C-alpha cells in the first residue's frame, strides 16, 4: 500500500497513512503473514475513517458516505476486535513461551504489556466513535467525534507500524517450532466454522 502523492490532495486533506516497507520480502511463516495482511486492511480502513467527517460535512449523508460508514463499522466490530483477540490469545502467549527467561523474556513481557495497553486505548476510542457511525450506517444523521477519530487513526497507524517493524520480525526470529505450530493451529481453529470447544 502506498500513500497518494501530495499533488492529488484536496485543500485541508492530510496524506493517507501507510505502513513502513516490510523488513524483508515478507515472513516465511503463514501465521505471521496473516497478522501482516490484517495490518494493511486495518490501515486502509483507518484512512477511510479519517476522511469520513470531511466527506459528511461536504456531501451530507449520501449513498457513498453511508456505504463508508457501513463498511468501517462492520470491519472494526468484526475484524479489528478479532485481530486484537488473536494477538492477545494466540500470538503473545506463543511469543512469551518462546522467549523463555532472562532479558529476552523481560523484553517480550514489556512489549506485550505495551501492545495490550494500546489495544485497550484503541477500543475505548472506538467506543466514542461507534454510536455515531452506527447511526450513519443506518441512514440516520449523527455527529461524529472528530477528536476521537483523529486519535484512533494516529494511534492505530503507529501501533500497526510498530508491530510490523519490531514485533513480527522478533516473532519470526524467536518463535520455537512448537510455539509456531501452536500459533498456526490456534489461528486455523478460529477460522473454522466448527470450533473444537463447541463440542467439549
Ligand atoms: Fe496489536
Ligand atoms: Fe496487530
């Protein structure tokens, strides 16, 4: 994903955010690639959310603005919250287990604490944005919390960039084969319509 050149921007419009270039040609691990692909989709959605207040002010609640509200609202509730849960329940425990003890364990522990704290900050900002977005998605006029939108976009772009540049490369480096397999299985089970725990 690349940002548009500044010459295409409308007055007052900020350039679209983008993730840093991958450290390598991608991860050889499919599970880590899954997280990386999610970040691209999330940053795309943040860029869409960032321009929504201006579109609403300029065009009113037309079909395009409503379609954006529907797509952003659905994507955040379905995919972004699930992404946080996958990281916290699958990726972070695998990382912590592979890190073992000592300095590496302390580093991984502090990274996990930081990322989980940022997830909670993002989710509390979403709680301020979601009611207005839900009303717009149903075709009903509503104000958008523009300050919360600015904050969530900035925080999420920085959060995803940090995970891309520091956390996923670290995982690619230190994940042991058993933890790598557990991570892959955990993600696969989340994507099957028949979860094992539905039967036990
Ligand atoms: Fe995250
Ligand atoms: Fe992430």
